[in-house]
C-alpha cells in the first residue's frame, strides 16, 4: 500500500469523525473538532485524487467512511447490530478493496508537480 492510499484511509477516518460530530456535537469545541475533521478529510481526499482516479478515490473514501460510521455508531453509541447490517458492510468493504486493487496510479507527466 502506498502513501496515497494511506491518505485515502486517513481521510476516511476523519470522515467518520466529522459525520459522527455532525450528529453528536453539542458544545463549541466539539463543533470546532468537527470542522477540523471536515477540512482534513477533504484535503486528503483531494490530494489523493491528484495521483489516483477520482472516481475510485471517492468511492473508497465514501465506502470506508460509511462502514466506519456504522461501526462507530455500534461501538460508541449502542446502535443495534443486525446480521444483515454486518453482511452489507462486508459487501461494501469487499467492493472498496476490489476498486482499490483494480485502480492504477496516474503517471506523472513531464512538468507535473
């Protein structure tokens, strides 16, 4: 796994943070943390899109973020666990892994920074 994919994974972790923050924040510092998480997650996703196919980056970002948010709701806030929910998260993650395996990094052209 290269550093570009690691940044997509980190962006997804921050996505879980800001999505959870949008639902559960109630104090100023919680909202500040949510805003920071939004900025970091989108910054890392956009930076990764410069080196990887945009559609694949977005799909992986959203897929990991969705799965992470569901898991966080179960672990941190006592959301109900259903077998169908776990199966669907597994299918989502299988699709994310498949997209990652099928994608190629963009080749840098002369003059690209």
